[in-house]
């Protein structure tokens, strides 16, 4: 499963504040669906497909997280 960070979302043209809000809402959605792992404050990655579904868009290329 491929994941994204707030920095990957910023590459789509969103501001830092907007990308942080998107991450927060994605984490809340995942917790609501029963994935309690995402309730942690230090979790900084969410599944790419969750963000794509929320924003109704596709990332242009495969996002690779090496760090």
C-alpha cells in the first residue's frame, strides 16, 4: 500500500495549512472506519487511496516514500 504525507499533498498545489487539514481529516476518516492506528498524533502518513478518494483526484505518478 502506498502512503502520502503532507508534503506529497503540497506537491499537488495545496498550502501547508491545507495539506495539514487534509491529513487530519483523512486520519479521522480512517479512525471512523475502525483503523485505530491512525488516532496517534505522531502518525504522519495515510494511504494514498484515502486522500485520492477524499479529494476526488489521482496523483499523477506513483508516490515513493523513502524516508
